[in-house]
């Protein structure tokens, strides 16, 4: 990590001082590709290998570890709009644990697989407020998780393709709770609603409407 931070700091001066790469092995050389990409760093057998930085014509930049011409290991990727990813790479893609921060300050900290949020992770707002924590699959909440809504309502339970689906518990700011089944983000199936005054409605629900008491 110390090497990565040092490389980030030195990039502007390195681009002007690094010797030109001419082939083979080089611990620190610079090369500009025909397509406009520019790489400065370590080379092995004519390929980027070790610590290095690559800048793309559209302003994208990667600084970090390389292996056999691919992003591999710890690194930082920056997009022109200000989006950043700091974490692990494998086979040129975000793979492993990392942090992605969007221009508006929203951030995801957790696991990635093939450039997508996958595994366990937490999404927070620009103010640092956690609004989803749990399992992800192919960039969306999927599995067990906790979602906190803007009005303070919380849901703890199952998600499917980013939608509340399955068994879970919904708690409202006034203290009311619902424990039971959900489908397409609404109370559907069997469940128990407990109001703030302690009264309960236990039975079948459809699209957030109570159908009747359980026998």
C-alpha cells in the first residue's frame, strides 16, 4: 500500500522523467501506445508487471499492481467523472474487497466479482449514513440484508434482484413492526403486524392490505 500511495504522488513527475521502454525487462520505464494509452512502471518480458500506472486517452487511470499485462493485486482506478475504486483486482477486473466512491459521495465497501458488487457489502450515503448492508449479486442486493429508508423505516430480511422478497421484518419510525412474508416489496403472504399501541393483526396479507385474522 505504501508503494501504491508513493506512485500516486509521483505520477506527474514520473511521466516526464522515466526512461523510454525499448523491450524486455525494465524496473521503471515509460511507454506510449499507438492508441494513446501511456504506461509508466515495471516491465517483465515486454509486459507490464509489478507496480505501474496506466493513463487512458479519455482520462481514466489505473495505479497499482500488474501481472502479465493485466491489473492484478491492489490498485486504484479513477474515472473522468470522479468515480474511484480502491481495492483488489484480478485478471483486469475488480475482484475481491474494495471501495467504490461515486461523484455524489455515495460509497460501496465490500466484495466484488468480475467488476460487479458481489458478496457482502455496505452502501452509504454522501453523509456517511448506512442505507444497505448485506449480500449482493451482480451489482444488486440479493440474499439477506438490511435496508434503511429515508424516513427511518428499516427492513431486515430477504432480497431478490434488489427487491424485498421473502421472509423479513419491517420496522416503522413510530415503533410499529411487521414480521412475515413479502413479495415485490410489499407485505404478501402470512405475517403479523404489531401496532405502536400493542394491537396485533396476524394472518394473510396481499399488496400491503390485511385480508383477515388467522384461524
